[in-house]
C-alpha cells in the first residue's frame, strides 16, 4: 500500500483533501495507470478521509473508469445498425472462437481484450472494427484475421 501511495503521491498533492477532488483524482489516476486498482481506491479513500465503498460507488457509476488491467490491444467490434446488418455479429463470434474470450474479457496473455460497441460512427464502412485507435472497415473474416495478426 505504501508503494502505491508513494507512486500516487504526486497526483494526490495536486488536489485538496476533500471529497470534491474524488473524480479528478480518479481521472488522473486512470490516465496514468490505465485502470483503478483496489490499491488506488484505498489510497484515494485514505487521502480524502472517505470509505473505499464511497470511492468505488462513485467510480463505478461512470463508464469512463475501469477496474481491471487493460490488455495491450483493445478490439472493439461495432454492432450499430449498419454493422449489425453487414455481419458485425459474425466478426464478434469469430474473435470469440479464435481468441477463446467473450466480450469484456482479455486473452490469457493480456495481449487482446474484446468489446462490443453500439456505434463507431463509420456506417459507410460497415462492418467496422477498431483496434486501439485504428479503424478498419468493409471487413470479412479473412481480412479481420490478417489485421489482427499484425498486432500479435
């Protein structure tokens, strides 16, 4: 715990020790560490003088905060209307099968995580997959496998 507080102290020192600092602290912590670990929850609670339950309760209300360590690469499969009718679900099923994971999970080696998204806003390119910040459109199973292999 002390190690987390030491690493996290530079962020803590930027904010007053009051509950109004909770969300900015969590945002800054996630930007630095990529997720909110139980140790970070405890450090924030101790610093602000509130319970860990309060910290987690507030953080879990917002979709921007994650509580599990992210994989090296995030694969987001669009399932908006255009992608759905153009076999987006087939892409999800193929990734599930090939990587042996479900949406919301990471591969055992933490190389990839899979997520379903409502819309990536690239409807003219349907079906669309985003890997990290790269958008790939007009996909089929063969193209998808080739693209994913570039990230391995």
